């Protein structure tokens, strides 16, 4: 079956084959270990608002000290548990390939946490997420040099307004999927404006953004991250709920694309994604937060608070290159769509774009179902028109100077 085949030709969830016994056991145990690893939680700095205020007070010159939650004493036992899994005994070759890849990724994630703030951290980060290849860095620099920040909107919407919009979106999805368990949680200290964590949408109490951006960000966080997790929850391979190996790039590509399809991906947003690539490259060169801030703010004109946020994200843990996957994932996704790829297929769970061929095989074999829930924005005629437009755009052109209805 072609990747562009109509959803109706896919297997229904209720008719999926169960995984063979060892595959099911390993899949289940990997999910349990994944929940305990929760690597991003242990690499998220605390007191974000306070360190930004202090950085301002020093005239952007004093290197902030990042603090984190303590890593549990028994954390290194997770590596032992991973190595004892019966991965080599998995009965189905395609399932074996996916779960072996996940096992290796979780081992590296454990190493990343255990090496926090040590010399070896950045090297493990590069193993996990890659460094910044020259082609991607050149694309990022072209965006920063050619895309002007034309955002004239005011950040007048606070967390209550954002949370209300999120509740409305979740209510809409629950009309189609009553068992959708996602919740909205206001967090007093969050490393970003909002994020989906363990299926729930967490919103920073300090969030302020343009009202024109709310619908686009709901399309990103709920329409991409919550919807794919929901679809993954209904698969027999439970890794499709928590995420197969290297799923981040496609997830963030889908999320950013959703902002454009929903009608407002402003130039500033595209520039931020490009700036994250530059920051990832600088952190591999062992640059400090102050160094990265100066490059982004003074050389590339990124607003001060945004430049600081990007720099902190890049330096967390000792040098995290994860943020380069946003632009990389978006670029790969656009190339996939330009080649006629099916967008709907990508919502069946959380996976990496390069895994789509194995997953298509598993759909054909009856182990994986096509998505039972699709994003709200894909029901909008104007969004579908924008999708067709995207198929002939370059990543440097993927922005909107003003909201589109």
C-alpha cells in the first residue's frame, strides 16, 4: 500500500494483531523504563524567570548558574534494566528493529542525565541528536539573514486566555474521542511558554503572547503532540504513544507545520527555530550562555529575552544539541510533502520520518493502525489549501507576515 493511500484503506484499530509474546513484553518494559528516564525533566533548569531577571541586571554580562532537580540515586540501575531486556529474542524482524533502536536511545538518554554538567555531556548529546551539519547551519543562517522580523503584534494574552483556548480545543477533540485523557496544567516554573509532557499540555504561568498566535500554537501543541500521542495510545506497539527512537524531529516538524497550516507562523517564529540551530552549533564549540546570547542578539537581531531563552536551552546540562532538530525536522517534512507524501500517515503515533517504511510494513501486516484521530486544522478548507502550497515551498519561505483566515 502506498504512503499516499487513503486512510480508509488502513487497518482498523480493533482488528489489529497482538504482538508476539516477547515483543509485547519488551515493548511494555521499555515504556516503563522510558517513564522513569524522563531525561528532559532532569535537564530543565529551575527558576527560569529569576535567572532572566538577574541576567538583565548584570547588563547581559554575567554567566548564569543553572540549577536542576536532583537525579534519583537509583538512576543508573535503569541502564542495567535496559541491557537485560530480551530484545534479541523478539519474534518479528520489523518490530525487533524498532525496539532495538529504542533500547539504544534510552541508554544514551540515561548517560545524558548521569553526565549532566560534566565534560562528557555534549558528546553524548551529539550521539543522540547529532551535531549541526554544515548544510543545516547554512539554511539557518540564510533564514536569519533574509527573513525580517515583521511581528507588530502585542503580547497581550496571558496564561488564563491560553488555557481557556486549550480547554476549548480539547473539548472539540473529545467530541470525536471521548477517551482523550489530556489535561491543561498551569505551571509556575516552566522552561518554555508551553509544552506537552506525558500527554498533558503544560502552560507557564508567566506566558504572554499575541492573541493572533493562540490558534496556531494550539494546532502545534494539541493538534500535533496530543493527537499523535492519542493515536499511539491505541496502537499495540506502545512505543508509538511515548515515542519511538528519534521521534522529536518529526514531532517538531509536524508542530511547526501545523502553525503555518492554522494560519500564522510569523517570521519571528521561523527566525527563532533558525537561531536554535546556530546556538546548537555554538554549544558544540563550548561557547557560554553569554557568548551565545551575544551572537544571537547582537549579530542576528534576536530580541533579548528570546536570545537568552535560546542560549539557556542550548547550554542546559552542559551543552544540549536537541534544539537543532526543530529546523531539521521541518526541512525533512517539507521535502517529504514535496515528494507527494501523505501527511495523515504521520499522525498514527510518535516516530521518526525514516521509520515510515517499517511502519507501513507493519500496517500492511496488521500490527499498526492508521490514525483514528486527525488534527482539527486538517478539516479546514483554507488549511488544506495551505498544505498544497507547502508542497512547493522551501523552508526559508515557510512563514506568514500576518495572520491568514
